[in-house]
C-alpha cells in the first residue's frame, strides 16, 4: 500500500514540539526507525525556548523525510492544524515529542486500514514509561467502534492522542482541531470523526507514553482538561439530538456555557473526587485498602463514585444533556 505513483507519501507523521529537549531525541529516533518507510515527518516547533529547535534542525539536515516548521507559541491545537495543512499523506499518524513508537507501529496501522475500508481512526494500546524510560503498566482498549464510542462518551481511558492514525482529508473537511477545546482537542475530534466512519484500536501496546511532571494535562490539577472533556461529550450529544453545538456559538454564549459546565462539576463534587482519586493512586499495597476503608467512613460518596466509574464510566454529560433537552422541549 503506497502512494509513490502520486509523488507523495502515504502517511504523514505529525508531531508538535514545545520544550521537549529532554526526550526529543528518543522520540524522533523511534519515528525515523519505523519498519514502514513510506512516510514524511511533519514537526511543528511551537515556539520552544529550550534547545528543542536546535535538535530538530540537526535531524532535518540529516533526513529529508523531516518537514520542520518553526512558529511562535500558539498551543497544541493550532500547531496541529498548521501541520495538517503542511502534510501531504492520506493518513496522519500523531506523535508526541516525549513519547516513543514501537518499531512496527506504522506498519501495523497501515496494514489495518488497508483491510478495513470504513475505518477513519485507529488507535493502539500503550505502555507507561516514567521520566527515565522505565516500563510500567500496559493498557489495551476496546477493539471496535461501539466499545470505543462508549468509552469516549463516559470519559474512560481511550487510545492516547499520540497513537492516533486518521484520515487527513476527513479531518480537514471537518475543520481540523477546534482551538476552543484546548485540553481535550483530541476527544472532541474523535467524537466528530465517529459521525463519519468507524473507530478501531489495535490490541497491542505500540506506543510508550511518558508520564512526567511537566505535562500540560497536570496543570490546574487537571481541572481544565476535565471541563474540556465533558464539554466535548456534551457537544456531541447535543449535535446528535439535533440541537446547536455550544462550541460553535458566539464568544459570550460559549464562555457562559463553559462556566456553567465548570460550576456543575464543582457543585457535583467532581473536582474534589478527582483529587481524592489521585491521592489514592499514590498509595500501594495495604495502604490502598486502609485509605479505602477510611474513605468509606468519612467520604463514602467518593468510594461509591469510584466503583460506579469503574463499572460504567462517568455519566455527567448524559445528565447535563437530559436537563438541556428538557429545557428545550419546554420552550
């Protein structure tokens, strides 16, 4: 499966980089060393202030598959949209500047889409690594569309953005990444893609995801990411119900809607629950049992919420949309 007759690569690997010098070499090498070779490597340097750009420039001089685009810092969604417009491949393979691809990642994803013509998104499983690269837990996700969509709509773990393999033309036709969803731009995009074709995930950990203290998702205690994720889900459900998408509203209406979502999460105790759950994960062995028993006495709602999320995921978006639909029907 190749595009050589068209004079363009089949796949465009798309990476946005901002101050990732500590791990950039490993990440770039893992892409350049893929067993599948019919790709270009589009790298957007999003105004790095460390020596990331110097590293990337050296690689660009050595490998003509690299298309390096330096720009001022505007954030991930905008940088990826710049990359989408620069890319020439039929398929986009996302990659993050602190993660590592397994050598056969692209080969596996290309083979998958070659025999599954209705697929518009293919993710993979992952292996967690720490700042030093030591291997941790592995995660595998539902293989088919129905399971993946259910995970998206209940805010459960989903194939990581850096594992995504998707149709470039379809994403561009649907407006690319929406900049208003700055901390869940991937969730929003996958939900919009799901309205045009099937999602799938390869049942192998073909990506190593690095967990470190500098990750954007950890800022503000992860609250912005939680709000944006729920906003993306609510928007999808409203679209499916035939109502206007609040993300496409005018600035004043949009901000009011985001503030309302944030206040609802706050009043439901969700931010406090996330802090409790994060603290619980810091314990191991018998200490986890001790703190769960203690929480059953002092914070039983958190324990019940944890059990419910593990069983059926988060239902916040469904509750909110049910309220909004009732309001709309009463007008």
